[in-house]
């Protein structure tokens, strides 16, 4: 219950620090937020496995999905650098692949059997989802 | 799950959330270039961490 209350807190913080920014800045902030959140998600993943709350297969699947999302975020950063103060429409076009890789991470998390462990990783994934929505909302 | 376990999980979740909020607030003072460099640096570190983690499980 308390963790459910934390998800809006994280999302609101993200929106608060990103409001009134240009499209390019929102995208740069989102990329940094996603990378920080992915690192946190992997730390939680390893911690839950060490505590016996995840099986070996689950922790490997989540780690690989985090790695895929991170690779997509790095590609997003590279493309963003090429745009340099690009138009919002160009930014929106390069977000698509990133959004797909984050969906893959959400799917991997949904397969976790232990509800408490699943909820804990979902907490960090919620921040990533909010960052993606922020870039997708760029007009 | 007993009350103590539930409390430990809730506090762990709170600590993760607060750590993230602190890091996100810290990022708001960075320039666009610094944000992108941070994202790339985190990505490189994470890739290496995940490779080592998966190798450690084999």
C-alpha cells in the first residue's frame, strides 16, 4: 500500500523538475532520469535475488531486460546529440524504440512470481515510464 | 508475510524512492550536455555491472 503511494510521488517529482523546459531539455532530463532509474532497478534486482525473493531465471530475465532498456537509452542519447536543439517532432520520432524497450522491461517484471518483489522493481520502472511519457508529451 | 517483513519491504521501497528523488533533484541543476553525459556514463557502467552480475550467476 505504501509503495503504491510512492509511485505518484516519484512521478510528480519528475514532472516538477521537468516543467517549463524546452523539448530538448525535457528529453535530456528524461534520458538522465531513465539511466539513473535503470541503475536503481538493477541494484534492487540483485538485492532481491540475494534475499531469495527472485529465482535465478527471474533475476537473469530482469537484468537482461534492464540491459536492453539501457542500450536503447544510450542510442536515444546518441541520436539526441545529433539533433542538438532539434524540433519536438524530431525528438518524438526517436522516442519510439526507447518506449518499446521499456515495455520489454515492464513485461519481464510482470513475470516475477513474488508480489512484494515485483512491486519493488515496479517502483523504479514507474519512474522510467513517467520519463518516457514526459518525452512523448513533447509537442 | 508477517508485519515485520512487510515493514522491512515498505522501508526498503521508501529508501529506494527517496534515493531516486534526491538524484533526480540533483540532476535539475545540470546543463543539457551534462545530463546527456550522465546518461551515457550510467549506461556504460550499467552494461558492465549487468555483464558481471549475469556471469556471477553461472
